[in-house]
C-alpha cells in the first residue's frame, strides 16, 4: 500500500513523457510538410494564395483563465 502512490506517480510521469515525445515527433512531421509546401510555393509562385500562408504558421492556443471564487 505504501508503494502504490509512488508507483502511480511514476506511471503518470512515464505517460506524460511518452506524450511529450509523440507531440515532438508530430511537430517534426508538420514542420517537414510545411517546408515542402514552402518549397513548392517558391517553385510555382503563380499558385500563390493568401490563405496558404495560414498553413505555415501555428495558431496561438487560447489561454485558460483561472476563475477565482
């Protein structure tokens, strides 16, 4: 019983680190796709569209505000 809480914390920490690793890998894939997209746009400038620029920038995440009671 006395080891169950540290074990639970260790499992949650491992899960958190796994999620961070997966997020980093996904961000790398997104970066590579954006890079190839930018290269494509440079190769064919006549296909330029203003909406495409939004695909090259990460959107800001909304900040969660803590409500004080």
